[in-house]
């Protein structure tokens, strides 16, 4: 396996010292290493991959050097626009080293939302005329790959991609948490569910939040037809919920969101506020991390979601830090018209034995749509 410190030495050898992007669990050890303060590497935490492409562009324009853009292959789809309309050789010809985690690799079992991009990743790179190599765990081959990438980009002023398979990097120990006084996300979720009437529509965000909601329904032997698990398309839960809320005005629509997800598409708050559905209730579980990809930090520690939402025409906003505050706010929320926002500060992490939704997505969609139609 590839040692992170040794990989960093090769990166520095070829002057790849500026990193930005959205983390992926495929190389979560490398993400932990990047977040250390004494690595001599710069890491800029981006909210989405499109932004990260632009950051790399600005880095190149101001230094003449080449930035590294890390992302999951699902996130690679977001970069297609800036790669073709900004970095393309026919436009500004910007070299960027793309570091892409390969989820849904053919022959490897993965969650269904990764299957298609896993199959077409290399085809998409070929269509975009971006040369690539699959990163090896052999340090000599790593050196050869980064040397090849640097020479290509210096000569052609075009992007080059390295694809990272799961299990390439050695595991690194996680740092101790200092948020032990906070609720877990799952405890907060259960508290909310117990306070709801049971007729609400719930849209839950990508990752462990949806998994925890599914397990709650399973534990309580409840149906799943009230819920939509947004297992892919990170950042889109609030917009899916908006589309539903505008059509189902007699139903309260709750969104179980995460800080990383909201940051990724924060402009959606403005759209929600503009159309201002009264039945829209937005819950953000804020653990200041990308929990599902390894707990890498988000930038939510510098964001006041409530102030942002209220400035976007939300009608109510509140931040809570413990169960008592949450229960009081939920009781108060019953008399509030939306759009309303509740931000819950929670711990990082989840249960190790947390499973995934066992329902086939297309069947779940049919059941959910049937419930929406029947609930007129």
C-alpha cells in the first residue's frame, strides 16, 4: 500500500503542492494527511468540484504552477462544464492534475448511485481528451506517473488525470474528537422523528443521514413511503424537497440535510426563499465535516446558516446544541410557517455497524410516488 508521506514527497518533487477539491472515501487517508498542518502542502477546502476547478485555474494564472483537484468520480461530472468551457485548450488552456477516486469500478460491488459513473469514467475522460493513468501502490510507478503527468501538462497546457482505486493508501488513525458534549446525528434524528406527526414527507441527504433514517424506520417497523433517500447527487436534497413542497402544499415537507451538502449548493437557499413555500422545513445536521467520506472538515465552522437563510427570505431560523433546545424548537416549529430552518450542532461520526438502505432505488421511487399521489 502507498504511504501518504512517501506520496507527498513525490508530489513535492514535481511541484504538486497546491490541492483543492471535495474529499472521497477512496483515499480518505490522503485527505487526513493533507489536513495536517506540517505537510508543506496547501489544501483549500472547496464546497463543490466546479468551484475547485476554478480555484485551480486562479492558482495557475497567478503562479504559472499546476494545482491538484481531488474528487470522487461522481463529482467529476460537475467539472465537465469548467473543463470544457474554461480550461479547454480552445479557450484558456489551463493545466490541472485531476485526482479522481474510482467508486463503482466495474467488478467491484458498490452503492447503486456509483455504478454508472464507475462504468463510464474512463470513457468520459477519453471523450474529454484528458489522458489518465491509474495510480499504483508501487512508489516507483507513482514517481513515473507524476513525472509523466507533469511533462504532459508542461508541454501541452492541458489537464491530466490520475485515477485512485480503493485500498491504495495506507490507513491513518483518526484524530480524537473534542465535541463529546454534543448529540450524535442519529440521536438528533430520532428526537425529531418522535416529535413529528407521522404524516410529513421527508427528503434526506446523501450519505449516512439517509442510512440512519432508513434504519430508524426499520427498527420501528414503519413503512418507507414517506421518505425519499437522496442517495446520490450530493447537495440536491433541498431542491428535490422544494419541487415536492411546491406541488404538495397541504403536506409538511422536511429536509434532513448536512452542512457539506448545503454548502455544495448554497444558492438553493435563495431559490427556496424566493418561492417561499409555507410547508418547507429545513433541518441541517452540522458536524463541520464530510462524514460519509471519512470525516474530513467542511467549511461550515465559518458559516452562519441561519443568517444566510434569513437573508434569503426564510421566515424562521434557529441553531440548537443539545436535546432540550432541539425539543423546544421542534415544538415551536409546529406553529411556524416556512421556509423554516433548524441547524443542529452534532458530533462527527456514526455507528460502525450502520447499514445501507436495502430497497432497490427504483422500487422505492415507485412506492414514494404512489404515496404522494394517494395523499391528495
